[in-house]
C-alpha cells in the first residue's frame, strides 16, 4: 500500500463533493485500498446522503437477487413440483404400508425423482427464467448446479421422512440418487439436459427397476455393496463435469 494518505482537507472536500474528477478518481482508488482513509471519509460524509445512497443500492440489488432465485427455482421446481413430489411420496408410503413383505417401492422410485425434477427445471416451456438464463454472465456450470441443488432441496426431505416411516435405509436410495444425478450432470456436457436425465433413468431401469419387476431377487443396483459403487460413480462424474465444464453451453444448459 502507498505511503500517501488523504489529508483531512481533501477528505472533507471529497465527502462534500467539492473535488474535481481527477482528484475524485484518485481518492476513490485510494480509499478502496486504505481502510483508515475510508473510515475518515465515512466519518465526514453527510449521514442523510449516505442513507440515500444505501437505499438506492439496495433498491437496485433486489431485482438482481430475484433474478438469481429465478435462475435456480423455475416454476417447474416451485409449488407444482413440491405438490407432485408430496403426492408421489404419499402414494409410495401407502403402497409400502399395504404390502411390507416385498421390496420397498421407495427404494425404486426415490432415485428417479431428482432426475425428473432436473429435466422439468430445464424444459423451455416451463422455464420462466429462460431469457434471464440466456443473458446472465454466470457460468453454465454454476447455473446447472443451482438447478440441481434446487431439485434436491425439494425432493430429498420428503423422501427422508418416508424412509424413517417405512424403515427403508436412506443410504440405500441416497447413494443411487447421487450416482444417477452425477451421471446426468456429466452427460450434459454432450447431451441436452432432458436427454441426459433420460439416459441416467435408463441406467436405473437396467440396474434396479427391470430386475425388480422380472424376478423376486434383490436387484443388483440395490445390493448391499452397491452403495459404494454408486458413490464412486458420483465422484467420477463430478470430476468429468468439472473437466468438461466448457462444453456445457453446447449441451443445452443455455437456450
């Protein structure tokens, strides 16, 4: 930091708006780096003027904050999605309670809900933030992770509640969910989000849904040692997503 500091006279003139543009530029550049001079100017500034500036800044920040929320939580991930998830959860709970002798339906359905939410959240007719998304300077990776986080925030808590009521271990479906979501996100570097989530759902159909319907034995995707494999898949896919994040725009994240 420079040894030069504002004099009390210059600080007072700057706070009162009585300095020319060259002095104002150099003063602003200095107070951004010097805490003592910044406090000096703040102490000399008119409190009423500071209040007006603060109110103007907050007023301009509110639309940006609302836009940030719209990027993450589209109508498809709002109340309709919450109602849909709640309906599915209640239906699964009732069916599992009626027939507790079979494989809990929750274990088969839970990993698919985050995939469905991710696909719906990026479908153009349901995305009121599409124009905002196209113009935002935010990276495609960050936008995609925001959407995925919004989906999980709505989907996971009700499923955890049902797990406690039915006795189905949360890890048995949380690990597959993490693996499938990670796979879908990694595939978005080459495919549109809807197609990527469909491919991930197809993997679950082969690993669990199909075998559960065709035979009574425990599906491979829900076997005791499968949780570690799903977690490893999630980790590998996260690395691939980060490495190939520059290809996300071509994968249909932005529209």
